[in-house]
């Protein structure tokens, strides 16, 4: 700041007032200061002011991974809204691990965010205790926890798959399987499987057929391996729901390699409405939860909660339920007749 003051021919206090927008500074002096700032590449240090005002200007956001487009879209939605108030996001990844989530929460809270957004509603006891005691708005997303910490913007993962199962049954499918991850911590995947199992019971289907492969989040390659294992184990299966669109894509590609018609031999559905689900052939039936809009709703609630906190009237816990949409595409076209292929995999 002293260098800027010398370059502009003013005091350091005048530079501070000009950059913070406090006090009276003439337009001519302001222009000289801004020119000096640009020439010197100076960045105002707001840390001292943040300590006194407790306004750090950022929200912490925890997501399982960066390479899952649904979670990155959620972050983009948050940014769409937070940007309107010059609020930044600090992203942490949990790697589908509650233990890692606990460590990231502790690190984030040490930096005094003005709010924190987490993915899911199931945490370690210590993580839950830290979030409860944080003193800032907390929003749990992507689930509908039974005992929320503060605010919720999410949906029932189980209900989405129950609806998808009902649609498949309506289309004539009765022997329906489910592909999920075999290792790791994926509560949303567990909820989707629970929805599948409830639907099997509700529609009085013959049995549950679950294939668990790979480490969460399971990949396209895992989906390819899983569909072969599925057909080897239950050759009578007519349709399969994959825990997400990635393994569904992998399963379809493996079916192409082996000459198994989709949906003629096996109908395949996913979850998430990834771009690849729209571009795949056949295009993949899936569930959309509007990930970016979910983020926007969380961002709007966060700004409201932050403003209420500074006004001395904290927002009462709020639960926002995000609607999901079944997106029917070519991979699950209505069955015309039972499959003609009933052999085992070579």
C-alpha cells in the first residue's frame, strides 16, 4: 500500500479509503490511485478487515469429486447466484469418504467461511458436531436427511429409482436388475439401491438381482464388466438400472461389442442425465435432478441465510425439495415380446 501511495502522491490512509470505498476521495485522486494500483499490480489485503467484521467473502462447498458432471454442475449453479453478491466459493473434495469429509470440514472452518455447503446428510459424529457448532449457515444437498443439521436442498434418491422402476414395469419389463459400486462410501447409491429393492417388492417382481463392482464412483469400464457378470448370473434379466449414467454407457458399449441388442436383448437405464446419456446410441433413459438448478437454489438460500445472520435474526431451518424428472430415451423402449437370446456368456 505504501508503494501505491508514493506512486499516486497521497497518504496510505487515502489509498485505503479509496480502495475500500470508505470516506471521501476526490474523483481525480481516485483515478490516480487506481492507475497506480494497475501499474504496480497491487491487491488489497482484506484479512485484517475480515477478522474484525467476520465477513470473509467466501462460502465453502464440499463435493465428492470434481470429475462427476452432476456435482460440478451443482457448483456452477452455486457460483451463478453467489457471484451476484461478489461471494466466492472455496471447493473441497471428499473422495466419497466420510472420514475425509470430516478432515476437509475442519480445514474449511479454520478459514472462517460465511457459510458451508456439503453433499449429503450422513457424516461422522465429529463432522456433524463441527458443522452444528460452526455458527454459520450450513446447507446439506443431494439428499433429504431425516435429521438435518440446518438447511436442506435435495431430493429422495430412493424415490427417483422407485419412479424409474415403475416406468420400466409399465413398459413391460418384469426381470429388472441393479448395478452399483462394490467398495467405498456412497450413501446416495445405497439409497438408490433401497429404492430399487422397495420397487421389486411393491410390484411383486420375482427377485432382486444386484451386481456390485468396482470402487465408487464406478466407471464406464466397471459398467462393462458388470453387464457381463449380470448376464452370466441371471441370463433371464430383461432390464438393468445402473447407479449412474457412466456405468450405463459402459454397459451399452459392452452389449454392442457382444452383439446384444439394446433394448431388444437388455434394456439399460442410468441416473444423472449426463451429456453422454444424450449422445450415446441408443440414447440412455435416465433420471434428471437439474443439478445446476439445485446449486442455484442452494445459492439463493445461502445468501438469504447469510444476510439474516448478519441482521441478527438467523433463518429457521428450511427444507427445499428439488423435483426429479424421468427422461425416457431409446435404451428402454417398450417391450414387444420376450427376448429370443437365453444362452450363457461364452
